[in-house]
């Protein structure tokens, strides 16, 4: 069989991960890490802004429909208007809840600083953990850093999707290739 020995594969993965994060541990690394976090948060923030705008527009449309129904209520349509008002009020409440949820999702500068601090702390001990840690510690650390690994044995290549920021729920990755 044409199998890649575990030690060689593990060594290549560890070396690639450490090389990737090395820039964050060099001089000016904290600033680079903070920029990476802000870039991801800003990208996610733009999506949140768009979602907020859509929810706000929908809530306003519903408010206008409610006002229109209330202005045109008669004895003949009272029952139908009451039913529709109930539905619209419930829908409006859902959009208000969604807006509140979106407000809570946007990260403050303090939270960004916390992610950077946690990341720096994690990265400062990463090499020791990956080189001398227990197998379960290595595995936990690698799972925090790597989204996916592809192995192409015929080409003698390993491709890693490494998280740009290894702490927090930030999902942006960068793909790196290395030879076996």
C-alpha cells in the first residue's frame, strides 16, 4: 500500500500550521492579528447591517399596513381586519425580535480586543502544545486551527484550510499546500 506514515503527515501538518501563525508571533504580530479579526468582523458586520436594513424595512411595511387597516375599518369588515391585525402584529413582533438579535450579534471593540488577546494567548502556547503536548491536546489545538485537510497522495500534496484567526467563531480560512 502507498500510505503516508503518520509521523510524516502529522509533522507536515504541524509545521504548516506553525508557519502560518508565525507572523502573529513576530514583531507587530498583535497588530496583524487585530487587523485580521477586524477584517472578518467588518465583513460579518456588513452582512449584519444588510440583514438589519431588511428587517427594518419589513417592520415598517407591516406598520404601514396596520395603520391602513385601522384607517379603513368598518362594521362589515371588522372580523377580517381583527384577524389580519393579529397576524400582522405577530409578524411585526418577529421582526422586532430579529432586530434585537442582530444588535446583539455586532461585536464591540472590547469584544474584538478580547478575541485578539485570547488568540495571542492560544498562539503563544501552540508550538509547545503541538510539539510536546498529549495526543488529545494536539488534536484539540489542531481542530481549533484547521477547518479541513485534503491529502493527494499521487501528487504528494497536502492542502490545509487554516482558520485565519484560531479563536472565536470567526470562520474565514486560508488554503495552504505543502508537499509530503
